[in-house]
C-alpha cells in the first residue's frame, strides 16, 4: 500500500517527530510513503534516509484540483496537525481515506478558527484522531464531536540498571542512576508557556 503524509514542517519538534515514528512503523510493515511538508526542516534527511521521498508544497489550496488528481493514486493519507487544513479541504469528500491527527491545544483552534473547517461537517472519508484527552476535549466542546485518541510514544532507548539503596532494597533506575527528561517541541505563548 502507498500512503501520503502531510505535515506542517520537518523540524525535530513534537508533532513532526511523532509522525516520523509512526511512519517508520508503517514502513517496517511494508507501506510506501511519500511526504509533503509545508516547510523545511532537519527531519527531511531522516525521512529520505528511510526511503520516504519529501516534497515541500506551499499554497496547497491554490493547486487543489491538480493535487487531488495526483493524490488519488494513494491508498490513504495522514494529515498531521491543524496546520494541514488546506490538505483537508482538498481531500474532503474524495474517495481517499484520510486520518487527520490533531496535536494542538485550544489556543491553536482559536488562532486558526477562520480557516479551519467545521469538523462536525467533514465528509466520511476524513477520520479525526486526537493525540490526547485534552485535544479530545477541545473537539467535544467546540464541535460537539467525539474523537478517538491516537497516542504514540517515542521509543525508550535508555538502559536500566538495578541498584540497591541504603536499606538494602532494590530499585530500578535509568542509565547513570538519574531520571532524565526530554522536551520535544517549541516553547511558545500559543502553547501556554
């Protein structure tokens, strides 16, 4: 099967990175995947190294008829984030099955409200999935619809060690006996930071 993935950018931030992980799993299951991004980024080389061709497209809606004809060759499409709304307009009502994976919180819904479609009125071919219960709540409150959660974690590559504390009981701890945290994403006033 051959799939199209549309993402807003190719940076090593939250949504593009998690999309990359999902698409790697699909590739390992035998899927062919083409990527369209609205903006460049350092993930491009990783996608290409995994055999996924990447193309940057700006102004998707302006070329909607041409792109719809091109995209009809795929078995399905994945739209990543609210910023893929132009692709949703192009594909809404087509025969192509679409999974639209939404990661953003409420402030992005507010910021994009003049351009987003009415999610309650999307055609049957577009299935919306939320990345968390917070996003799910936005859909319930704003559009009166329920969405399923599609949550995908990034692989844990840490090594575990067993140590003994002072009273002799065993504890499992990550590498170097420290707890390590990573923040994948951008800090922005739009994200409530």
